[in-house]
């Protein structure tokens, strides 16, 4: 019987949206396991700070990149291929979360709705497609979805739709890339202590008329374990999915929500 470990020595892990929040937490976790890191974010200054910290732990490169720019993503992929033979784990984490109420009557409401789909889904496909020459047998693609990709909430239709779409994209790519032995899975986090999630909490509190503290208590009451997640709480799931220990898993959407969503 072959026993698999989560050893990431001499393995290259690419993480988008790595300058803050979940992405930064994942970068720290994979660095601690010895992975070579390739980190992307459109906030170059914040990304440089993360790279500086992690360079004392592992080999790490940072690249400021707008994942909505076809040419920039293609050029980045070509440059990466010149210095890297293979990407073992691709984590499509970059995205955005903003309220999009149906009754929003601002002139740019439709554009802002579309912008979330572009940032959360199309950019994910764009990066994966560009990096295909560097993905091979045994590579793992992990897409960031959300529990709202399996459920719904009022006032966030664009975000909810985008996260449902991420799961659909994950399952389709799992079929397309399966013959090459490339696995594609998604992770669906619950409420997590990031700036984006806390901004959503404030918006929901305003909509419900509750205080932010009462809104948080209301949210946590729906969880079997009533505590906010932290980025570090997600690390084990990503480390597992990226490793040979998950070699038989593809097309899955793993929920990490302290029991808010069970399926």
C-alpha cells in the first residue's frame, strides 16, 4: 500500500489573490510545507510585503498582475515557462465580493454585476487556460468558491451566481483535464474573518437593521460550531487537495463552514 504525505518540497504552488486574506494565509501554509511559491495579486505593494516575509522561509516569486487582462496573463504565463518547468498546484483564489441588490437603480448597476463574474469566474478560466502547458499528470487545480456557491443570500446575487459558476466550471474542467490526470476541485468556505467578508457583514447588518454584533451572532447561530473561520482554518483542506493524498478526488466541492452548510 502506498502511503501519501503532504510534503511539498520541490513542488511549485501558484496562488492568485495572494497579497491578503485567504490567499496570504494559504501562501504562509504552503511555505511552511516547503513549497516553491509563485504568488499573484494586482496589488503590487501588498504582494511585495508578503514576498519579503515568506522569502525567509522558502523560494518565492511575486508578480503584480491583473487577471482580467488577456495579454498580461499570456505574457506572464510565457515568462513563467522560461523559469519553471511545471506548476504542481494552481490555486485560483483571486476574486471580489460586493453587494448587488436587485433594486439597485444606479446607472452602473449592471456593469458592476458583470464585473464580479469577470473577476470571480472568467479570470479563473483565463489563468488556468494560460497555464495549461505547465500543468501535467498529477497537477492539482483548486478553485475558490463559497458556501454561497451552494446556497444563496439576499442582496448578493452577482457574488452568489459567480460562486455557483465556479463549481460548475470546476466540474467541467475536471472532465476536460481528467484524461491528462490533472485534478480540479473547489473549496467552499463559510464565514471567514477577512476584510471582504466583514464588509459584507456590515452591508447585511444595514439591510436587516441589526447592529454588526447582532448580525454576527445571527450568522454564527447557523453554524454547528459558532465561530468565525480564519484563513489558517482553510489551509489543511488546500494542502490535502493539492497533494497526492487526494489523487482520487476531482470535480468535488469541499465545504469548510463549521457546519453551516452540510451536503
